[in-house]
């Protein structure tokens, strides 16, 4: 009986039902209005036509425009109003209004050193242009005097996280898409509680929709009673919430401005393979020390100051001068964030630049492969000019419909020379790219529309850093545990191809 009661009161189930009710309510209202008057019906159809014309002329991704146009044509009375309600990004104004002042205030704490770019340009003008692009568009500077440790799994990274958290003296910042009660979070939370009792400033940001059903609804209040400041991002309230697609997908841990972690790892047991849901969970993490930590600190402060009444002063959380390590590692570290509030998709721009400038190889880890024509074309052109393009994807999916869409891209890419591998032991959650033993990225961005267009994300760009080779070697080991997709495997039955074709149209909404 308790199990049934828990299931029926689970917030995920409740919210899912309320979302369904919200859609049904909207549909019934519009259909009822149309039934009362032929004039209203004509007006709704005319509105949909005008919305289609507006969408076609927008400066937006063609795949996104196609998905909405097809949906509106399928439901002409409802489609136009549905787009105005959820699809035109106008609700972003509320988020942009909150983020704007926080971003402006942080600019003076993000100082770009022109000498770094000049030094790179002298020996490698192509990479210098890539660094210039990321710096100019994101506002975050490339950093020297930084050490990087790469971990090829969640269970390898987790003990280091615990050790660093236990040494915190001043503050701990956590920002995660998913926090779920379990063994992993219990161990972290016990340290956070102890540190809060010691007077350490502990603050947590989590995505509300990402953590639905995983922690209690009143979790911020529960943590507040433990001395921990906590805030959910973009709280979802059915009926009233219209920006439920915009999520905080970032993963950040910053400790005293000295150490920072990011990568694909969320705060849940499957990420360190305590619990296995989809076979072995292949993830990764990256640990930064030194100057690059400052970028990560600013990312958290930007988000906290934008959405919290408790505003923080940037000067109080800068990286101590004594911890700007003189690293023996060569190269640069450039942590940066990306968001859906502007028309520049920095993450996709970075990837397009990497693909177009690769000369020997470019390899990817990604859990999902739902990409637009620009990325498809760039990968195919690179393969045709002799670049070794490889994509490592899961062998066991976490979302079957999304996996079906992912596989729909295999045929076109494989036929043109792109090599695709499926990880046999389980699910790939790592999000990395590496090219020519010179450049690599580790972060939270998947190769899908949500990450590239809708979510708040973060990434670390590495140039001529020793960890580039470690990421490459991790990919080589993973490929040895994977099966390469053949052209014959891309041939599917007519029904499957038809379903994949329909899902591809609406893939920007998945």
C-alpha cells in the first residue's frame, strides 16, 4: 500500500499528468471556440498561416522551422496558438531579463589577455582563430597556469570529488542538471552538511525538471534547515509554465576557487555505476586547478545572482593569487558557458570550426546524435577530404525513441565515410571531442538540438594540453569495446524507416 501511495504521489507522475491535462485543456478550449463560430475557426486558421510565414522568415535553424511548420499544417486551428504559447522563445524574455544584469556585472571579472592569443597565432593561426571565436562570443578568457586531470569514468572521478570537498574551507558551489537521492548523493551531502556546520558557504543549484521525482518538492527548504543554500532553476508549474524546454544542463563543482569539476557526471548512482540501468554507464569528468577555475566560479555566480534574491559579490569569490599554479603543462584551458538567450550557438560554432579545420582526425563521444544539416555536411565534407571522422554512441539506449532518431542518422553518415561505433557494454554519457592530438573538449553538450539550442551548457576547451592525449586514449579504449556500424546495419524495414522519418522531422522537439 505504501508503495502504491508513493507512486501516486510521486512528483514526476503528478507533473506528467498535469502536463497532459494542460495540453488537453488547451486543445479543448481552442476546439470549443472554433465550434461556436465559423469566424473563429477561420481566424485560427488564418493565424496559423501567418505564424507559418513568420517562422519561415525567422533567423532560426531550418530543422527547427520545418518541425513547427509541419506541426502547424497538421493542426491548423491549434498549431499557430501552440507556437505562440511555447515555441517562439518570447518567454525567454523573462529569463533574459534576469540574466542580463548578472552577465553585465560579471564582465569586468572576465579579463581576456591579448598576449595569449598573439602567442598562439604566431605558431598556429588556425587554432588561434578558434580560441578568438570562443572568447569573443562567450566572454570567457583562455587561461594559462592551470592544471587538468581527466577521469575516464564517474567512479574514477567520484573519490577525488569527495576528497576535495572534505578540504573546503571557504565555499562550495554545486550546479547540476540532476540530483537524486541515493548512495552517491548521500556521501556528498554528508560532507556538505559538515562543512556548513563549520561555517563554509555551501550553495546548490539544480534543474527543477531534471530532478523531478528524484528529490522532494521542498528540497531547498530541507537543505536550508541543514545550513545549505539551495535554489531550483526554472521551477516547473503546470498550466503556468511555458518555458519548460529551457533547462540548466550544466554540471559544475567549485571549491574555494581552487578546484573545479565538470563533465557528464550528474549526482545520481548510475553515473558512478553503483546502480546499473542501461548496462555499464560510460561517463567522464575533468578536474581543474589554477587560473581556469575562475571561469567556472563566474559561471555559477552569474546563474545564482540572476535568479536568487541573495546576491553575491564577485570579489569575494575570486581565485586566490597563491593558488594560480605555475603548471608544468603546456597549452591553454578555456572553460566557457553557452545559453539559448542569444542567436549565437557557441557550442555548435566551436564544433563546426573543429570539424572544418581538422586535418587528420576528429572523434566524438555523444549519448545522442540528433544534429542539423550544418553539422552533417561538415562531418561528411571532412570525411571526403580524408579526415578520420568517428562518433562513439551508446549500444544500450536510455531513451528508445531518441535512440531510434539517433540511428536514423547512421546511414547518411556511414555511406559518406563517417565511422560510427556503438558501445557494447552499455550507455555512453560522455560528451567529448578530440582532434589531431592538439585540441579537445570536455563538457555537458550532447550532439543534439536540446544541448545546442535550448539548454544552458558548459564546456572546457583544451589546446595543446596533456589531457588531450588522455581523452584520445580513452576513446581508443572505448572503441575497442564497441562495434563499428556497417552500411548493411543501416538498412531497416519500411515501417522503421517511416517511423524514423517522422521522428526526424520533429527531432528538434525531442
